[in-house]
């Protein structure tokens, strides 16, 4: 039975390569081969970058006889990447699997179901941590003077890291699952956590070079800190460097932690996997109902759809937080921006005349990421008949979707635009026109997304990730918006050679108005008729 469960689990992990989740049909041999090759390419691309980092550490630490520090750092990075990549998979595969209740209804011990699920989590964790640890092993075998222990022990550590990732992700997944049964608004909480993780990722990404250089320059201090505050990683490093005693201690400790984790999860698996209770139900109290007109009701419906979908918010709302963050950065680091701009002007005189349009273009590039309207039609899915059967004009439905896009984007975008213009002290007229350009671009992308959503809908999806991340409407809105930004920057720059920049910006504003009017005319005539019969 356990063998069958594990086979089923690994088939589910690899189903993406063989089955199109959108249609449910098997992929062709060519399609499967293409996905496998793409995966291999991405794996080697990431591994190559890690290989370079490992070379930097090896050349710095190995000549100093600090092999243990090399393995301690690479093991730490491997565990961090494994946990970061696998924690939500753990939560979903252990506790939110769609067939949990079906399997629990069978005469199968829950401990075997849990073990099969954990084997899938282990495989995913092994995949993620291998992106770091396999290049680290290769570099060590190339750079270090080899003995049998230094060749074999890193392989054992490679497997132990996957077990440690499994333990940590199971503990974190258990915490997320336990909290999710008490959350009042799971979607917003999940989205905020996702935004936080994205923020941590980008901070690490932009700081990685300075961080690596700092670690290499302060090897002794880093080593002392690891011995003092991260002693298990010190033992891990000693094991990688060939210490038999350290390896035995590490193996025994890891297996003991795994046994304890498995025991605790097996005792709580049924309770959490079958719990569907949310927060305490509100007691109904009779009160007067507030009425709203059709437009307000439809807009409220669209806002709830957005706020109740973490996938929708994460993929179409991340740019909103970026705009707010940039505005805060502009205010806090105003002196730094002004000094930087003075240095640029010293090298490139006359650039100050182009600051306002450059700010507008940069903000518009971010707005293109916030394609709130683009997937909104497809997200209705098979329930679109409800909107079509209501006694409302299809135009009103589309207008509500357009308004949501405009409302969500306008305030962050305009605040960011004005903040940078004020800090960089652009001309008042140029600042006003740049704000108008940004606002017109928001309306343009709202209508572009809706036009594509009506013309290329996907109403047969089984996972809302498909219309949000993989639909033609989102792709056209994103890349079409970027193309419009490039056209804006290029045309204003060329016109600035013969006419004032503010006039060039005004001309492009007129172009945006005309393009938007064309899209709106189609959307609220032919588009509305097409929407009514989707």
C-alpha cells in the first residue's frame, strides 16, 4: 500500500510535464520534451550562478584552512532556498490535497498517507537545495585536496540537507495550516505573506554582491559568529570538511528530529487535514439593509473578487506596493536623489528637461504590471452566466471592471509621480502634464485589458492561476503597456529636439486619449455584445 501511495504522489509531482492542466489532456511527446528541456535549462542556469558564488567562497576560505566555513555557508544557503521554495508546497500537499478525505475514508493508516505526502515534500526540497549544494560539491571537489571522506561526506550532507528542509517546511507548514483554520480573511493574509516574501527576495537579490564581498572580507568574524550563534552549522561544516565525529552527530541529530516531526504530524494529521472550519460564525442581527445602485454593487463585487484571491492580488497588485514604496523612498531619501541627479547633470547637461517624462514613463512601466482588468472577464469562469442573466446592461459590468482598475492604480501612481517630481524639482507645468500622462495611461491599460479579456477569454479554467498568469489578455496588456512606454519615451525625446518637452508630452497625451477612445468605443458596443454571449 505504501508503495502505491508513493507512486501516486510522485506521479502527481511530475504530472505537469505530461498533462496540460488547462485542458486536462495529455501533452504530446514534443510538448513534454520541451517542458523537460526548459526545466533542465533553468536548473543549469541557476546552478551556474551558484557555481560562481561557490568559487568565490572556495578561493577565499580553502587556502585559509577554513573548509568548514565554506560548507557551513553553502549549507545555510541551501537550506534557506529549500525552505523558501518548498514551504507553500508543503502546506498545500500535506493539508490541502483534494484527495485527503477520500484517502482517509479508505482502510489506509493515516501514518502511511502522511509518509507518502512527506516523500513528495522531500523530493521537492531535494530539488531546490540541489540548486545550491550540487554546485557547492563540484567546486569543493575541484578546489580542495581530496580524500575519501571529503568526497563521500558531502554527498551524505546533500541528502541530510534535504531532510532538514523537510523538517523545517513541515513545521512551518503545520503552523500555516493551524493558523489558516482561524484566519478571518485567508486571502489577504496569504497575499501579505507573499508580498513580504517577495520583498525579502528582492532585497537579498540587490544586496547579494555586497553581502558576498562582506562575508569574504570578514571570514574570521563570520566564522566566530557561526560557532557562537549557529553551532549546528559549525558541526555541519566540520562534517563536510571530513570530520567523522561531526558527521555521526549530524546524522543522529537529523534522524532524531525527523522521527519527532513525523510522530507529531502523524498525531495531528487527521485533525488538520479534515478541518474546514473558519472563524467563529457571526450571529445574525436584524437591521435595515443598505441599498446601492447597480454600478456601486458591481464595483463592490469586483473589489471583493480581487481581495478574496491571493493569486489575483499577488500578480496584479504587486506593482501597487512598489509604487507606494518608491514614493516613500523618494521622500525619505530626497537628499540622496538630489545629489545623484546633480552628478548626472554634471555629466549630461540638459537631462533635467527630460526628468518629468522619464518619471512618467517609469511609473507607467510599473502600472503595466498591475493588469487588474485584463483577467477580470476570464475570472468569471463558468459562473459568467450569473452576470449575463442579471437585469443589468453588459456595459455596466464592464464599466465596474474598468473602474476597479482605475481606482486601484490611480492613487499610488499619482502619489509616486508627484513625489519624484517634487523631490527632483521639476517644472510645475511638466509635473502636472506627467501626472496627467500617468492617469491617461491607467485608463488606457484598463480598457486594453478589458478589450483583450473579452476577445480572448478563458472560461474553462480549473485553477485561477491560468487566467491571472497565463492568459493572452494579461500578456498583451503587460507587454503592450511596456511597448507604449517605450513609444512614449522615444517620441517625447525626439520631439524635444524641435519643440519644448511639455508640448511633446501633451501630444502624446492626446495620442493616449485617442487610443483610449477607440478601445472604449469597441468595448462598449461590439465588446459588450460579445460579453453578453460568452
